[in-house]
């Protein structure tokens, strides 16, 4: 753990810790972007592609470590390349989708096995694999903040610009094509946004756990609201909430056993997201949205 | 059929001229020609594999014709065609999809535009008008994926109408509906054609549900088509020529049955299926 963090433990100040501030800032941006983009991932049935892009980040992260640069750009680069290859192999066809994703995932992870081996051998450390796979929010360098903000804004801008064509082609590619929407182009642009969002999440909570941030808040929001705009806003809020609460709990866990060895942020974030998903399921089953509301009430709302 | 003749005097909204389509060496459509007019409801009738969906794809510009062309309002069709509203055959939406019927209708107005839609009084009013027109106000705020087949069909029609099309294409809208829901959808489409002066083209493998409202018929068999009023087309001599083998046209209890004639030819020509459907009419119609 960084020196700044050790100092902050001594100071026992959550709000005065720079590591906490960076983790909350970067984590918050990343969680918001991932969750918003993830709503479309769930709607389009591309969860496997999202998971794969996260896993594939391992290759980029381990290569970046070997080259001695920050993991973010390695993960971003490999994910964009992987998304491009998936698109070329045929992710736009439902039947080719799993195949394209699986083939690219397998090839990239094979390469990751080699790179992680080199990382461990040449740098004489095994911790790097752990950090890449499961993340370490408290070790994020403060200088990555502008990069994260830029990439996050790019992902959100793509989704916002394509909102309507993307929504219709997610509902029915056939209807979208009939309206003259270039369905494949829209799909490819979305895949780019997905690659960016997943790369950010992979850097923050780990390549393997990035799916949780992408899919979890989105799936939870889908259970709680039936309006697309609200689902995106709610997913974003849930993602940020889980991330910040996760950072807080991880900070507190320094005083939990084993003492002076805090639990990983990623664990808390993922656990909170999972609990939220289960809770939303229970709410959706018994809550007011479970059954159709009386017609009079609906008409009132509509006016 | 005075109405149909009267309509056919107006401008053509869709003109299909000698369209042929070859798909992997097989001629799916062969010199298909017909025209339809605003305010008229036309049935595109043919058994499965007759080329109905391919013809729709050509009209929508999703499939290139190997010969012939399609004119929309007298002009060659452009890439984006606001003139056409389309309702696809299969619509399977996840029940958990966060999309209300109202949202899907809203996408019918401006799905091709970039950016997030800004809520406006005019947009809301247009959505409400479309929902009203198809009788979908009662379930406008439910998730589309959780609606029944008939309800979804209405919402899809409202979605298609929201773009103010002059031509409405519906691919087998009755395929997944029970008899009652089917009748309601047919009546709704006939009303839309008349009141909104829209040309409605409905594909179906069974013509009987459309008989009460159909102004014109385009009958497809083996990739070839004949078109005209029901009286002009659904005749033994016309359909026998189309099928290339003898068929009989029987009228029983207001239903039309196209029955393959005697002989081994029926197997080959594919008329057998039709005959089969006709010989055993659905019980609710026989009563």
C-alpha cells in the first residue's frame, strides 16, 4: 500500500486521505460510466462481451506492467482492439456473437498467461497478477484522474449521442433497419463505448470484477424502473453509491482482523452490488410496480 | 368493389415494377408488379416461403432486387424512408426491458435522430394521439415486453404510425394472435387506412381473416404474383395459371378456400398445403 495511505491510517482521517479521495473520485467516475453504459449492455444481451472485454484487459494490464507504464492505457488499447476484432468476426449477428466473443477472449487470455508469467519472473513479484485481476482502488495514481475523466466522458458522449438509434436497435434491429438506422455502425460505436467503460472499470476494481460494475447496477435498475432514461440515471447512482460505500468499508476494515491489513475495495463494491440486486428483486416482487396500476392512476400520471 | 376502383384512381404511394430477387441461385421473386394507393388496405397473401418477407425487405430497401424497381410516391426509394412505417413479424422483447409502450411509440417519432430526446408538450401529445388511435391508452405505461401479443401489436402499429408514414407494412400481424385479437387488429388497420389516408399492406398466409376489409389483394405463389380486387384474383382460372396447376376456389360460409385440383401435380406445385387448410376450416368459423 502507498505511503500516503499508511499515513492516513495513522491519522485515522477518512476525509483527509489522498488515497481515499483518489479512490472515490476515480471510482465514482468509473462506476457512473460503467453503470450507464451497462444498461444498454443488459438490454442488448451483450453481457458476455462485457465480461470478456474485462477479462481481456488482463492482457493489456500485464503488458503495461512489463513495459513499466500505467495499466490504464494498456487495458484501453487491448479492449479497443478486442472490440474491433469481435465486431469483424460477427458480433452483430446474435448467433455469431458468443462465438466471436469466445474466440477473442480465449486468444487474449492465453497471451495474458504468458505476460503474467513474464511479469512475475522479470519483476520478481506475484502481487501484480492480484492487482490486475482483482484491482486495488487505493493504489490508483492521482495523475490518472484527467485520463479517466476524458475516457469516461468519451464513453458517455457516444451513448448520449446514439441514445435513440441505439435504444431502438436494442429493442429490434429489424425495426431500426427499416427506419434507415445504420444498425451495424450504431452497434460498432456502442462496442467502442463498452470497451472504454469496461477498461476503466477493470483498472479500478480489477479485470475479472469489472463485469460487476457494468452489469450489476444496470440489472438492478432494470428491476426497479420501466423507463429507459430513469434506468440509466438509477444505474449510475447505484454504481457510484456502491463504489463510495465500498471505499468507506474498505477503509474501515483496516481495523478489522487481520489488523492493519484492510480488505480489498473490490470485494466490498461487488458484495454491495450483489446485495442491491437481490434486494431490488424482492422490491420488484412485492412493491408497487409489481402489478399493473389502476387505469385511472396511469391516466393521471400521463397528463 | 366500387371503393377499390375509386381508390385506384388516386396517386400510387407504392409501385413495385417487375421486381425479381435471386438468393443463392434460387429465384425467390420473379417479375412481381403491383401498385397500392393511400386509404386502401391490401393483403399480400401467400404460403410460407412464397416470398412475402423478401418482398417486404425489397420495399424497405433492406434487400436489393436483381431486376425491376420500387417507387415510393412516384420516386425511387431513398435510404431513409419516412414514407414507410414497418411492423415486423416476430417481436420478442425481454419482459424486464425498461421500456413502456409509451416510450416505444415515442421512438417511432424520432428514433433516427441523435442525442437524448427533450421532453416537450408536442411530443407527448403526439404519443398520446398515437396510443389513442390504436386503443393502447390503457396499457401505455406498462413494460412492452409484458404485454400480450395483441397489445404489443397495437403498440407496434402506434410506433409505426408515429413517423407519419404514407405506407404501413405489416409482416404477418395475425400470426401469433388468437381469432378475436386478430379480428380487432384487422378492424383497427382498416380504420387507420381510411381515417388517416394511409396505404396499408398486410402479409398473411391465410386470406380469410382479411376478406371483410381487404380492398385489394396481391397473391404470391412460387415467387410470382397476381394482384387486383379479390373478385379479380381469387378465381380458379387466375390462380391455376399462377400455380401452374389446376386449383379450385370454393366459397363456403363466407370463407374462401383455395383447393388443389386432382392429380399428382399438387405435391409438386405446393398447392396441397393450401388445399389442406381449406378442406378443414377452423371450427369457430363453421358454426
